[in-house]
C-alpha cells in the first residue's frame, strides 16, 4: 500500500475501495486486515500525506500550491 497511495493521492482517487481492488481483496477484507493491525485507511492516508509533504519540504523549491495539491 505504501507504493499505491502516493500514486493515487495527487489525482484524488485514493479511496479504500480502489486500494482494496488494487490489492485484489474486497473492501471489507481490506478494512478487517487494517483493523487487525490496529490501523485504518484514514490513518494510513494521513501518514502517507505527511511523509510526502516532509519529503517535498526537504527537497525544497516547492510552492505552496504544490504542497496543497499533495494534501
């Protein structure tokens, strides 16, 4: 999922149903597996966004608009 989400986030198409389908599982199974790990799709998306923003800021030369599009 760490590879899938960064690709889907900028296009605004990072939904749990889309990620579950890309992982070849039902949305319910996907939710259950995340819950078993003590996580949620929303939490993981937030963590991925935070990491992407951190990397962009470290690289530098990023405009506010580019950072906003990451969110």
